[in-house]
C-alpha cells in the first residue's frame, strides 16, 4: 500500500494526513527510471511511499549517511535531471528546487528499510518487498517482454534482491517486524539439503546463489532446460571460475541473442556450453570437479523454474559415484545456440 501526503500538511506542524493508494506492479514500474545503466527511484517518490515530506525524508537519510554509499544513492547531474524531465513529464521533480534530486538504487531501497522507523515504515517496506517480488515474476514470465536483451537486463536488476537482502540483514536486528519479512527470504538451509516450497522463488534464488558462490575454480551445471534466468543466476559465481553448462537446450528456450546480452553486461563471466548427449533427465551442479573442494548436488528442478513447485537440492556424499558421468559429459561436443 502506498500513501501520499496532503500538500497542505507539514511533518513539523502536525501529524501527516495520509491518503492510501494501492501499490501495484504497474504503479511502481511508473516510478522506476533507468539512470547510469541501472534502475532507480526518486527520493521524492520514496518519501511519499513512506509518508514523509521530501525534506524530512532526506534528513532521515543524512542522519544515517554512512549506510548509503554511491551504489546505494546518488545525486543526479543537471543533464540527467533535464533528461528525466524531458522523457517523463510526470517525474516527481520539484522545478523550484535549487538542488538536483537524489535517486536510490534497489540496493539503496533495501538499506533504506533498515533506517526508517515506525509502524507505517514497516508496513510500507513489506509492501515494497512484495511488489518487487511480483515485478521479478512479471519480468520472468510476461510474454510481452520477449526481447532477449530486455529480459537479460531487466530481470537481472530485480534478481539481485536476494543477495542484497542477505547482506544487510545484520543491520535489521532491531527492526522486529521487518526482520521477520526479510528472514522469509533467507537461505533455506546450511548448504547440505535445500527444501523449496511452491511460491518460494526468492528462497530458490538464494539456494542456487549460495551453492554457486562456493565454487573456487570450476562450476559445471547439468540441465537440459535452460533459459535467460539460468544465466542471470551465474552472477553469484566468484570471479575466475570456469563455468560449463551441459545442456541440449530442449525446446530452444535459451537463444543466442540472450547469451550475447548477458555476456555484454557481464564480460568477466567465463562461460561455455556442451551437450549432454540426450541421456539426462535429472539436473546436477558440480563444484571444483576432482579437486579437494569438490561438491556435487542433485537438483529436482531447473534453476530457472525453482520455486514454482516443491523441489529439493541435495548434496551427495559419494562424489566418486558421479565421476564416470561427468567424465562422459566432458567428452560431449559444444552446444551451439541459435
């Protein structure tokens, strides 16, 4: 739920009178802009959502300025402000202000949730989290977003929620209500077995991100049904890890243009593809094959679909049992996307 402040009310004079307006994917999308290659929201729009005047909202941020680095919040240049005004006539920018407006990245919005107090702030944070989740699902499944580059870039920005929420959880320990919401997105286990229930797409993303982040040198993914989200999840992989996706790309869900869009945005991801030879039904994740840190996981669902239905990811204790299977995969020819 969103609230707008009556223009004749001031926070220092009396309690704000709020007019509730429903937050939906469509209304929130209208308040998200592309600046410097990333999606941001204006401080003025966030102030309205949280029931503050822009001045009071900015003061709250200044009181906690050490939490907002440049990748969380930044001030627009005069050129960026003019460009935003020219493209979006309804952008919430005060033409009388002597200063250029500030904007918040999605990371900054989650940090913002840790510094705003009160029942309204907690309620609005919950509403934002739920709406961001709906937007993530929309970007993944809306057939109108069939342009490959759009899917790769748009989905990626919102898919960052899980790791960013996890990184700032420690700052939320005194925010009981909000912490309970954030904890529902936490990693579902200790890395041995993950149980993911229907509807837990955030938990599923967290599970795969957690596993991928453990790779030291090599990451092998065996999955015959791959798509754009398969690539998006690879941003959790540490640098200098060689990634091979073994797949026959059944139904041709992943296209060459989508791979090219991903590689353009993440040129440091070392990724190649090989076929499976038409012999695989199950999915596997192999970390650091035949190294001391080797781990092998059996996955019930593809990473792109996990969270849609109940599924599990289990780590195998008998790694040697899988070595003949992996050795055979390494002999398979390259997969050529179309």
